[in-house]
């Protein structure tokens, strides 16, 4: 299972260690999203920046849709199903399933940018906003499977 991480807060008044962690994860701006494997070091980094991000487990359908709609190549060109078929020999859905099952990685697609630039969510974030954790009705922190609903609203 892979983790989708979305940055929700900006860069005003950030501590240096949190700013460095966000930069290492390539979350440079609000509404940037990355897909990561849940290993020990990544989970530790995510826990240290939890008030600035939201994260959860992404499914195959959402990952395939994210790749096709928000995936970009070098030169800010759109990622097309034809490009995926030409370079890897699989459809976007098959490639997304292989990524989820850890048979392949996003880096296996040549020229693919690892960061997805998303729009602000339609119908907004949760009621209490970005100042409260998700468990208390806010937007930040761990969402579990509900990250897929947020991603679909942001794509």
C-alpha cells in the first residue's frame, strides 16, 4: 500500500527543521501531492510534519486517475495514455496497479515528475479547516482511506 501526502499549509513562520523535511519530500508549495512507500524513515518524516500535511492510503483507481489528469512530463507536458503505453507497454490502470503492489515505481516512467500539482478542493476542506487535525473535524493529519475522496475533489 502506498501513502499519498498532500501539503495543506504555506511557508510562513515555518521552523527550519519542518521546512527542510517538506523540501526533502518535495512538498514545496500548497496543494502539492507525492506518492510514497510506507517505510520507517518516510513515516518518521511524515509524523514530524503532520500539522502541515494530510495523508492516507491511496487506491488503484485514484492513482490511475491522478496519473492521467495531473501527471506531468519534463517541459510541463501532460502525461498521456499513449506515452505510458509506448514507454512501459501497459495501460495507466495496469501501471497504477503495479505501483500499488510495489512491482514498479513512478520513477520507472522516464521523464515523469514525481510531484502532482493539485487544485484546491471543490466544496472546500473540512468544517474546522487546517488548524485542527482530521480526527477532530479538521483537515490535517492522517485520513486513512478518506484521502481518496479528497484527492478526487482536488484533481
